[in-house]
C-alpha cells in the first residue's frame, strides 16, 4: 500500500522542513487548461473523441491514480514550527491568483469551440461538460481564496465563482455551512439514509444555493441600514459579473453558445452538490445542554489523503482540518488519525455518490463503524429514522479520533479586566479575528463605536465561522 506517513522532528521544523508537494501545485492551473488542450487536439487531429479528454481524466484517470498501488495517499503533515513560514510564502498565493484567469480561458475557449467549429451534438456535450467541470473546479479555487482575510483574495474568489454563475457560494459556505455543518439544520450536510439526488434537489440547491445566502446577506445589510437591492449585496456582485461575461460570450458567438453556458452552470451546481454530499454524510456534532452545538472538530468531516486528487482540489480533501480551522491555508492542512476516511478521492467519490446502491454498499459500513453502530450519534434522515434504527442500530465502542489539540496553531491573547478610557477588544480563539468596539466592523454592519453588548448573540466570527460570540475573549491592546 502506497501510504507515506513519515515526518521530521519538531526541532527541525523551522529550518530544514520543505514542502514535498511544493512543485506539484503549479499543476493546478495547467489542469484547469485541460479543455483548451482537448479542443486543440480534436481540431488538429480531426478526432472528436479528444473533446471528452477532461471528462475521462476526471472520472476515470484520477480515481485510478488515487489507488494505493499507484500514487496513493500521503498522511505527512508540516511540523507546526514550519507553518508560519509556510503560510507566509507568497508563492502559494500567487499560484491561486494565476489559476483564476485560467478558469476564464477555459470558459472562453469552450465557447469559441462550440460557436465556431462544426461538431456533433455528442462533441458539443463533451465540450460543455469539460468546461463545466472547470467551472466546478473554480469553486475549489474560490473556496481557498474566499476563506482568507484580505479583500484581494475575497474578490478573486468572486471572480472565480462568476465563471459558473455561482457567486453566492462564499456567502452560504462561510457564514451558513461552516456555522451549521454536521447538524440537522445544515442543508449542506447530508443525512444518513439520504440519497444524493434527494439531497441536491430538495435541500442543497434551493436552500444552500439560494434561500440561505440571500437571507444571510439581507441580515448583514439590514445591520448597515440597507435593503437587499444594493450593489453592496455580495449575492448580486458576482451575479452581475456572470451576467456580463455570459452576455459578452453570447454576443461574440451567438445563441448557439447558450446551451453550452447553461450546461456548464448546471455542471457547476452539480459539482458543489456532490462535494457537499460526500464531505459530511451522516456526521453529527453533539448538542450541548445550553442548546448550542459543540464546536466543529476534525471528526465532523470526511477526510481523504489521496495525493493526485488532492493536488487538483487545492488540498480541500483534507476537509477535516479545514472545517476545524478554516483560515489555515491549503499548503499547511493536516491529516489526523482515526478520522472518518473516504476510500478514494473526490473524483471517484463523485461517481459513487451518483448511484445510491453503490453508495450504500461502500459508505454505510464506514459510517456505522466510526459511530460504533450507534445511530443516536449520527445525523439521520428524520423521515426514515425509525426504519434505520431497526435496521442498523447496534451500539458498540467506536474508535476515538485524534484531537489535534496539542498541535493546534491558534493565536494567543491576554485576557484582561476593563481598561478605563479604552474601547474594549474581543478576539476569536480559533482564528485571531479581533472585534474592536472603537472601529466596529462596517463590513458586518457594525458602525464604529458599536459596543460588544449590541452585537447579536447568534453572531459568529466572520473569518472562520467556527466560533460564536460567546467564545470570544477580551484582549489587551497592543
């Protein structure tokens, strides 16, 4: 089995450790341009089969590469002493920036092909599906950029998402999904006993893609004294970019590209629905006596360390670490022992999820095993709970996941009593975001001078969305 787990001692972390995947990450922008290559090969060779190259690579070649007998898995982690240097290395950020225009190149290349080349319906579908997949991978690019604090990175995320007309994704993902993940309240967390198509059509698309992000933006703007119909609405901003881009493409190549654009947008939404479905299936956070849910931990997400697919997904398959510490950058995400583990990477899991009998055969035993066959510890489909309890509920001892508390890279703050004459500051214990009463947070709708007491009790950290207001602690001024 090709699984790498060696690591350097912590004493060597700050000086000798080097990222073993450092020169693999440039493959991502090249991967995004695969549809361009396939169109070129189809035209110069006259072989229309090349239009399907991207689809074949995604759903067949990458699952094969993820097999343990080939590239397999890598469970090595960067030593914590090396993480500050690793995350400060702009090389990794510039690779993300470089990838954003590649998504647009692929989008326009596909439009050019279907708008100017004579091709069969089958070839047209191949081009639309291939470029739609790259719109889907734009979600992975935006996911990494949109979790960061700088306005540049967040705007690059919006631009990336606009290729698939899916700009509202970051609103729901950051402020909705991360807040509610692995609970019955989250429309982006699949329940045990729920098939993919049911999940996508009844919950994920209507609520996660439209209702929740619109409501979240409406609430944020209301705190600023504004209605939702404003250019400050982050739901509308990328939608207008998409509308402009799609209108330009239609003007350039005619109505023949409309099915291509609509098909690509559908593939984008399907892509995200599949990712949401597999990432938290059946997992549940405990509900505390005070009515709140326990903090998100690594065991609340399905993880996979398969190298080949992790590269093209910006390491998001190390999803357990991402949800526990969302602002951690892709190059420093970690793997932990005894976490819920998927049998293969996302490309293979996407194919499995589409077929309910296959999904049940592969995933139901895994979900039951990590919960010790105790369905009371699982996020179960409410309409099928009784039947599922009769069929599967056989409680036994379950494995304990590695907590990672000792290695958590968290900011430090000094808790103090009130200081006369100085506006208080409150810090998120998870990511280090600071709310300063003197400055407020106008992006969140809190004007300068807004006291901490007037911040809603249900408000969560705007950077990580993992910690609630109740978790913040008061910190001394620098």
